[in-house]
């Protein structure tokens, strides 16, 4: 589960979907007053419970307040924590919005994905955004709407033949 002293866990509501080609994990929550906190880490352990190739994972995403020059850096790490030898594919889609831009996402980063991940290996990426106006920086530091979609696939290869 997500562990942090800065944001209420009750606002993070994971949903899991098992499909023909893999497993989807969805998280949606609000992050309030990031500017007061300096940073907050979303940390979640999850498992696929797949009947063919089960796997377990750790997702960690660090949110920091906007730098004085307007840059925002959001590092993402997805680590496979089981020891199974079946290589899997992992993908994360991250959507970040502020309190005003409900129709257009403030951060609409391309998905991050990697195939061939064995137990103990990880996927790392960083989302970088520049917020030029003081209003955008203030809104980012005040309230964020965050959504993650995490997809684990290639565990059902034996079913696809």
C-alpha cells in the first residue's frame, strides 16, 4: 500500500482488472498542498495473482513542488519484486491535472513501458514539465488530480497460442 506521512491513504483507491492479455491496476487520487510538503511519495506494492505467471511489483512515484525556475520533475520507478524467471512487460500511463484544467491534462506524458522484465529488474523514467507562469506553478503546488494506469502483460503467452 502507499506509505506516506503527507497524504491521506484513504484518498487512494486502487482498482484491478484481469483481462485476456494481462492485468491492469488503476489508481486515482488528489494531492493537496504539495508546496507546503516539499515532496510526497506514492508507494504501492501490488500483485497480479495471475494463474499462469503471477508476479509482484513495487511502484514508486515522487512528487515535488515546482522549482523556482518553473521546472517539475516526477521520477517513476516500477520494480518487479518476485523471483520468477518469466520475462514480463510493464507499462505505466500517468495523468496529472491541476484544479482548473479538468479537460486538458497539465501533464499528458507518453506512456513508459519496458518488456523482458525479470524478477528483481525495474523500469525507471522521469516526467519533466516546465510551468512558465506563476499561476500554473501555484495551482500545481496547491492541488493535483493524479491518475495512474499500470499494465502487466506477457504473462498469458501460453494462452494465446
